[in-house]
C-alpha cells in the first residue's frame, strides 16, 4: 500500500494522499518516514481461529467505521483504495455508505478474507497473480502486479557472472525459524565446499542469538563469508546484489525479487490458510524458483537445493531470466492508472 501511495503522489504532486492504518501497526513508522500523512483507526487484527480475536474486532468495528466516515467526510476522496487486511474493512464500509468508489488491491494469489468479503463492494480488484481472478468470480479484476517500493525499483540488479556465488537468506523482518535452523545447519558445510561462496542472512530478532552463535563458532576463514544481522535496512539492495535468494513466499517479497530478476528457493509459510503455497506455483511453473515445503526444509534438503543451483550455471541463468520475465516493475504505475480510471468514471457518472 505504501508503494501505491508513493506512486499516486508522484503522479499527482498536488493531490492529497492519506494512508489509513491500524493504531499501533507497523504502518505508523513506515508511512510517516516516507513523508505521507497517516490516519489510524482502533481496529485489531484478526485470528479467525481465536473466538476472542474475532469478538474484539466485531466490537470495535462499529466505532472504527464511524471514525472512518468522519475521516472520509473531511477528506472527500475521489477514490478509496483498500490494500487487504481487516484495517480496510471499516474504511471500505464507510466509503460504500458515502458512495465513494472503491478499488481493492490483492497481493496474494489466493485472496484474503477481507478481499473476498469486500470484492462485491469494489469497482475493481487489482491483482498480483492471474489465478486470483477465479477466486473472485463476482468481482471485476485487473492484473496489475504487486507495486514495489520505488527505492527497489530504482536498483540496478547485480550482473550475472560466470556462476552463482552470492546467496541471500531471509525470513522477512520477523525472521523464519524453519529457514534459520536449516541455514545454520548447513552453512558450515556449504562454505567449506564452495570457497568463493558468500552468504548473507537476515534472521529476524527471534533467532538472532542462535544464528549469531553459529556464525561466531565458524573458523575465521569461513566466518568472514557469512554475514548475519537480525534486520537489514537495505534489504532491497541486499536482494539486488544476490545471485540466489532463499525466502518465504509473501506477495511483496516475490514481486520485488522477480522485478530484480533473482532466482529463488522458496519455503512458503504453512499457516494463515497456507496462502503462500498458491503464491509459489507460478514461479515454480515458470522456472524462476524451487519450492521446499516448510516441514521438509531441513539442513540437508536446503543444502541439496542450493548445491544443485551452485553446480549448474546454465540452470541458474535460466532461473534468473525466468524471474525477470515474471517481474512487473511497473506495477505501481498500472495500479495508479486503474485508480485514475475509476475516479474519471465516477466523476462522469455523478456529473
């Protein structure tokens, strides 16, 4: 959503763009740091498996919808854009009450509950995957791709040299224990077997002590080739500099990695309805990625998959080219064009 807000402001510097987020959510820092106005609502995230979580959301929904209506009356937007997640439910509900057109964005192949709930209320749903259309049979969908951050779009991916030597491993900002333990279980053997291999590992805060201890225990000659941090502020640049990326399969990460043309080993998150397994499919089918089920992501399996790519330069190059073909670096521009089209159509109807 932030990438879309930034693209909207670039397209119309005199226009007003406001991001609405959950009070206390991660958007507060990211949006304000980007210099975009943020409004927050008192709405909680929802764990549908926990009745108490659902009850809290339902209790807060009427008041958050009233707050959203007040915000929309004050702002009088041309279009409301919902980025998925339950924070957009009261805003979209308020928009429909005030007859403001709604555009939804869905970053995953299988749409989330909020998108499925609100799709009928939207003029159009901008999708990141072609397959999403069949899961929203009663909605108008347009395949735009998933907008990526402008700083990532501006990066020049590292040129492919003779063979794969730089591996970037990440589980996202929070880390992924399965990936972390698999990587730390095989990193010594990999570095020993491939003297020119460099591994950069974003491990998240949960496993930072364990991963740091494994790095510290390596012989100095290997330790210098294993860079570990809980979080990198320049993760896009780290991805662009890599020859191979090992990661989860979130929609935003896939969009950025493919826009940079990086081959991938993907370990989809097995929870949240298993939606990341749907995200993986087109990248595996297109030859850009190898997938490992979470339960199967052992040190032995991860090492075998990395080794297979390190030892086959032709396959590695083919994966990189396939990733580049699947990337949509202009997705933000496509979404902005769609939003502007909806605004023009609405203005014509109400004139």
